[in-house]
């Protein structure tokens, strides 16, 4: 069986986090959505996504294909239903396609709906993400499910006696270093990934996950549910945060109810508000609706797209959205929507040129011994063109 994960209309509701990745490559819990599916399916997947992303995320077609909605998180029952589909059958819920099975010929003419297929209504309950803020809002359930999935019948590395452990729901991968930290698992499990480091004085309450080769700095205070993706550094105070990976919030400052993409850097003493002074529900910028929409949430902080950075002492308002490749600085509270490729802050913005953006990204990649190659550069160029007409400084 050949498995393909597709983007549907939800992709636009998840911008700016889906500008440089398919929906399935969003991290939520411990794993990305794609990694979850591949874990359950015991098979590799490819992507049906936007044309400008298809070089990096190509589709692989087979004679017999199952297409899966990338905004949906798997579980055992749902996977069984999907694998039981016959040719030209679609699994649906409330007219939204969860999965469909098609031949190679039908795949070529597919237009993203189940027209002409035999529709089967699912009986499964599952997690799905409809909006960017649901990534942190549903991280608790996703993190607990991933923890059970990837630690089942495995033996944890022992925790050093220099640490204080409350509860015993902790799993430590090989190569992790944890010394003189306080870890409370009575509120949820704690997963410490391969070759990570938890420095002295860190205080962590689960549910919490830190992925491969990431670091929690000295004296950090972290409240769950929080996920730190691979190759990241965090310090200061965090509460209900999802960091996709390769990003740093390494210094003091508060970050709460937020999602941070890859290759971001938050300067020392960056803070965000996650609660309005009048305790009202938070509105957040929607790329799909091109206006601010009601999240229905009282606590909502910062959504920051990939490659964006902010200077020391930056202050973000409640419910702020930052696009990709923006560079933000200046005293006072920033605007609560900052477009992609914006350079500036409270005194105004100018255009962040694509040449400068590529130069900086190349330097950042080089620090990780990675190459910001032509494929990556072309994705950035495509997003620059896509967002140019919607830029308002």
C-alpha cells in the first residue's frame, strides 16, 4: 500500500506555520503529524501539497494509494478503518474527507473531494487541528498520546540522583544529560529526548517533551503542556508552548500559550502577553479570512512563523501573529499582526529583501552544519511572492 498525506482547505487556517511545510509536518505532542502516521502505519508517506513545496516534499504515486488528511492525528481505531477502505471508498466525518483509496489513474485526476466515491462515515474519535492556536490548545492530549506510543515496552535511561523527581512518569532517551533539576510528573508525563540536556536549577512540570539535541538552560521554569522540538534552546519561563525545532528562546522572559516555527530566535527578555487586561476572549489574525477572528480562548499568546526573529526586550501583545522571515525590534508593545518579510517594529516596518533573508538563513543553517540549498531558497522566494500583495506596513 502507498500512503500519501494531503493538504486540504485547513492549510490556509494554519498559516503562517504552513508557508514552508505541508500540514503533516507540524509538530504537536512529541512527534510531527507525519511521524505519528508513519509510526502507526509502519510505512513511509509522501505529500500532496502546494506546487512550490513539491520539490522538497514530492508525491510518490503507486498503483494502489491511500490518501490521508494531514490535519488529522492518528489512533489505532482510525488507522484500522483507513486500512479497511476499498478502492474508490472514502472515510469521512461531517462531509470532511479523512482518507480515501484510489488507483494511480484516479489519483492523477483527483480534485480534492470524494465525488463519485462510496463515502463511509467514521465511528472513530480523533484529534484534528483546524486553526493555528489549536496546536498549543490540544498539545496536552497529543503529548500524552505520543508518550504512550513511543515509550511502550521500552526501558528508560536512569535519572541521576542529583535531581528531584516527583512521580515516576518519566522517560529518558540515551545520551540525555539531566542534573540538579526538579521534575514534577504528577501533572503529566515528561519525555526527555536523545542527546538533550536539562541544566542545573531547571524546574519542569509535565506534560513536557524535549526532542533530540535540545537544551533547557539553567534556572528555566517550564509549565506543561509544553513541547520543545529538536535542536532548540529554551530558558526563562514557558507555559503551554510548542516550538517546532531549530529555534531558540534561550534567555529570561515569558512565553505562554504560543507556537514558534523553525529557525526562530527570541532575544533576551522577550515577553508575550497571553491574557488581555479585561479578560476578554482573544482575537487572532486569520490569513484565510484576512481579518482578526475570535479564537474563543481567554489565553492566547504568540504565533510566530519560521525564520522570524526579535531583538532583546521585545514585547508581544496578547494574540499576536508574526509571519515568516520578519525581524522585529523596538521599545513598546508590537502590533498584533506583523506580515512576513517585515523589518522593524513599533516605529514602523520596511520590506525585508529576499536577498537579505536568504543570506541570513544561509548563515543560520551553516551554524548547524546544514546547507540552505536552492530548494530551500526557492521555497522562500515563492512565499515572498505569495505574501507581497498582502503586505501592509
